[in-house]
C-alpha cells in the first residue's frame, strides 16, 4: 500500500475521502519571495510602478487564488475558508510574501496558503515586468501548519529563506 494519500492500492489517482474525519481548527502559513532589481523595488515601494499599486493587487490576487485552490489543483477539496491574509515585507533585493489560511474543517489548508503566495508573487511579476523581466520567484514553501490528525508542524529554519 502506498503512503501517498492521493493514490489507491492500484496506483490510480483518487481524491481522499475526508467524510469521516472530524472538523477541527486548521491553519497554514506559507512564504515565498520575488527577487528583483533595485529599480523595481524602489518603484513598488514608492507606488510608482506602471500598472499601479502592485502590492494591493497582489494581496487581492493571493486571497482570490486561495479561495479557488480546489479548482486549480486537481485533487484538492474545495474549502470554505474562514480567513486568508497575504502580507508583504521588503527585503534586500526582494519582496517576501507570506500567506495565512484558516478554517474549521476536515482537511488542511496548506495548498491554499501556498497557492495564495504563488499567485501573489506572480501578480507582482506581472505588474512590474515592464521594468524588469528578469525577476525570479523563489522559495515558495510551507512554513507552518496546525490542526488535523497530523497535528502541528513547523519548517526547520533554513539559511537564505
């Protein structure tokens, strides 16, 4: 028997049956960054990017994406999220996006948090590509999760992330 929950005993893809699981409070935090030139960073910080307020658009895009994760990732359950937050921090040569997703339900929200971060970063790229097409999206990963059968988990600290 496979340890991969989305494969049945024959190796065929399947959606996990969460019907018998109890609803519990679940939360996930994900993070990622987009590396860019000093010129783009300054334009975004000053609100002078060609397409407008980059971070406001990226925040909304990330939240919208989290809500549609079940439509984007083939075997994810559609979830009734209770909260999604997307925040940004300026770093040396980059912007970090951090998303937190939560609900009370039968399955986790890790994919929703990572989808929110990914789409927020893609939106930053789209809105600033007129200045710098060489931006690099990197280090999208789960930072922490809580709730559910597997309990709490936190990513080990890694240098450079």
